[in-house]
């Protein structure tokens, strides 16, 4: 994110967000054993995490560059922005992890797990379509 922001590397925000939407779809698909059902080996998890991290970081960089940030203290502004994103993710993950840890104790958990990941797939498809619409027909 720092490198792309400093270098001014950017892309159309709708296209970057469309790829991010595909990562949401991918995770739900993988969690539901989609690759096994297709009899295809699942991609390496660390490789995919790294790839998605780069894509999400590039998306954040693209958004950050769309803001008026002035001329001074660019590194501090980028780091503060990134810190805010990371803190937001941690605050969102804490209740999610607690809910999942609690829910695993119940026999209904497999149905809950399947439903949540099915919704991830639907959300990924919907966000992808929304971003493509914005790219082709937005302002």
C-alpha cells in the first residue's frame, strides 16, 4: 500500500473493488469445499492470502489516493490510514471469532457454517456485479 501510494500507482476503483469482490466469493467457495467438489486441488492458502492481501492493499491505496491529503507528512498519513484499517478489522473480527467459537459447540453449527459461506458467495457475486455496473455505467 505504501509503495503504490508513494509511486502514484492506481487503477479504476470499480475494477479493483470487483477483484476484491471475487476474493469474497473465493473464500466462501473454498470454505464450502468447492474445489473438492470440482475435483480440483485447492490453491496454496499462503499464496492466496498473500495475493488477496496485495489486491486489498492496492484497493486501499487507490481509495487513499482519491482523497486530498496535502503535501506534508505523507508517510505518517499513509501509516495512520493503514492503522485505522487494521484496528477496524480487529474490532470487527473479535465478535466474529467469539460468535464462531460459541456456535461451534452446538449441533446446528454445520448449517450455520454453510449458510454464512453461502451468503459470502452471494455477496461476492453481488458486489462484483455492482462494481462492474459502476465501471461501465457509473460516473
